[in-house]
C-alpha cells in the first residue's frame, strides 16, 4: 500500500505552498490534485497584504514579480469602493503584487518540485477514514485514503491528511466538520476581458471618462445608481481590461438569466450598459488568451467549526470562504500554509511540544473571522440605497484621519495577529540580518543574539536540530527588539530578551512551548 507522512488534497496555491513548507522542515508530503494540468482559466489577479512580504521572506517574491528588489507598499487602495490614500503612512503596511493566479501556481509548483515534493496530477481523493483514530492526540497510525487515478483506483496511508480542496471540500465534509455561516444571493456579477474604447481613457490616470459623468477610477469598485462597475487593465500594458459589474435584486430575464451556465459577451455588455446607464461600446479582445467571461450569483461567508479532526486538517478555502472584495483570499490561505507547515512538520518528526499543532487553529481562526467581518462590511457598503450612501459619506470623513486610514490599511493587510510581532518589521540593520534572512528563507527558526550572552548560546545549544543561533554586535540591536530574539520559522517573534533582568530570562520556557526540549528530541 502507498504510504506518506503527509498527504495534501489539492494542488492549488495553498496546497503547494504548504508542501514547500513541509519539505523545508524535513517532511516529504504527497500532493494529490485531481486536474491533470494546471488550470489556465483566469482567476485571482494578484496578491494583497502581508502574504506579499511573507513570500519575500521565503525568497519567492522576485520570481513572482519578475524583478529584483523587495516588495513596495501601494500608495492607494480602497475599502468597499471608498478610496484610501496611503501615501502619508510611514510605514505603510499594505503591499500588493499584480500577478495572475496561474503564474502564482506555476512558481509554487516549480519551487515544490525543486524541493523534491511529489505532486500526483490527475489523482483525486475520493474518501478517507481515520477509523478509531479520531482523537486530537492522534494516537493511531494515521488515515486511510481512497484515490482515483488515471491508471485505476488505489489506496494509501498517511500519518496526516490536509484538505486544501476548496470551499466545497470533500475532506471537510467526510471529516464531519461543520461549515456555518451565511449566503447572500441578493446580487449577481458579470466579469470578462474586453477592449475599452481608448478615446475614453485618460492618459496617465487610466480613468474612464464618460460624457456627462464624473470620471471612473480603474482598480476601484465604482458605486453607481445601477450597481458597481470595476475595470482594470489586466495584465498592465496589454490594452485589455478586466471589466466587472455587480447588480442587486435583479430578477431573472429568461435565457440570459443568472442561472444560465454559459455567459456571452453580449450579456457582459448589457450588464455594463445597465450599471453605467449608457453604452460603453466594449469589444472582445483579439489577443491570445485565456480570457475570462464568467458569472457569479451571490457569495458565502463561512468558517469551519474546527480546523482539525484527529489527523485531518483544513487549509485555505476548505476552512473559510468569503467575498473576494479587497482580494484577501490568497493573503489568508497562503499565510495559513506558512503557519501550519512548521508545526505539522514538528508533529510528524516527533519533536513538537504538546499542543503545538492545535495552535494552528487558535492563531489562524481569529484572523479568518476578521476577514469575514471586513469583507461583509465592504459588501454592505456597495449595496444600493440612501442609508448606505450616508454610511459611505461618514466613513469618507473618518478616513480623513490618518490614524483611521492606518487602522483600515492594517486590517486589509492582515498582519494584525495575536501571536507576536513580525520580526522583519524590527530587523537589525547590520550584518546579522542577512544571516537571519538566509535561515528564514530555508524555513528555520532563529535565535538572534546581539549581546554576546553566553547563557543564551548555552540554552540554544540544547536544540541545534530545531533552532539556529545567529550572533551579531550590540550596536545592531533594533530599537523595538531586545538584545536577543527568538524568531519562529514563519517570521514571528516568540520571545525577546527583557529590558531588565537576566538577558536569557524566559528563553528556556519559550523554547519549550514552541520547539520542545532536548529530552523530547532524544
């Protein structure tokens, strides 16, 4: 029978990044993906938030961006279609990266294969069974999996199974994990690639100037009496725009209603005409595709009751679904993967302290709840009605305050967590940082000693297989960090030397909480 340490059901971005994280930590996962090849259909258009910096931490940003240098913060964004000017924020927490999801998947798959991850395309998980091994402690041998493959079905065993198989997750359903939440079916949207008449686009800004109407901003949810209109040149410089409209409470109209499985370009242009109140004279693109043409009716906001059932865990959309407004999906799911990877690897290797794997849910589930909250709020702000207009006017006034803009930008970026500051925000400026960055790129935990403390080095020496000691000069110490800092593999600070008292105070306990003890390793 086939066997694996960890099986990941789903070879999308979240599953692929988790596979990379596990492999960096010394575990050999198997990825089961039902599709025989990567999908070419356009989906997400880029990355927003903390995940951009997280991928830079792993050395993947430059591959995705196609250029050298670190991520740059975006000067402008929006919240529910209300413009946000972020140029005055220092630091600005919100980074963006315009890159198609197909490219993201390509880069992550290439990285996974470089690390030696086994990816089985055309292999679909059809059932799994933990038997009597349902306890959170996971005392049994593992999970039995039934797989449908091109050469016929087979059965395999895994110590752990991770469901990264989307919002309709079979893994979640078969594990008996509830998925409570709400579904809003009062609106529908049409989205497609189209050529916008160049004469209507303002040079420099890319704004759409329609006769007798204020200019419409690109990359913005423009709220109008007929609905919401969005357009953006995708990819930039292509001359082709991704155009989208949202309409509320529009009754079905026969053959072209919201239940029809196929969308025509004529339906897209008709929807644009209804929302704008005028004909935009869009034309189909003639460039090489694939080009998007799709319909969405309603949206669900749901979160799994638990992220873990025994040896089965959930990741990404399998654990939470929400509106795509603001682009938080991959920001949330890919950070789930980075949080889970090193913890699950420690569990598989037998060096995890008690309860470490459970912190995946306790840390990430609150972040998901925040995303569900803010995406629901953004969707509400785009609905029609005078009451909503009044709420938008009030928020626009509140966003004049720099502190409020910073708070919203931080919410959208997603770095606000209950599990510690992110170390690169307080990194040293000297020679110690490249050494730390090299180890974090490899998925290692780091104990950075900038004070030459022998007690710190002695404590770290007990766990050489799990924590790398990096030393530096006292003058490199960042103002916001102690003279010694314990950094988790995901870049978050687990411990910092106290301002007063012994420089190693609390270090032994922090190591035990996050990385176990030398006795456990033996």
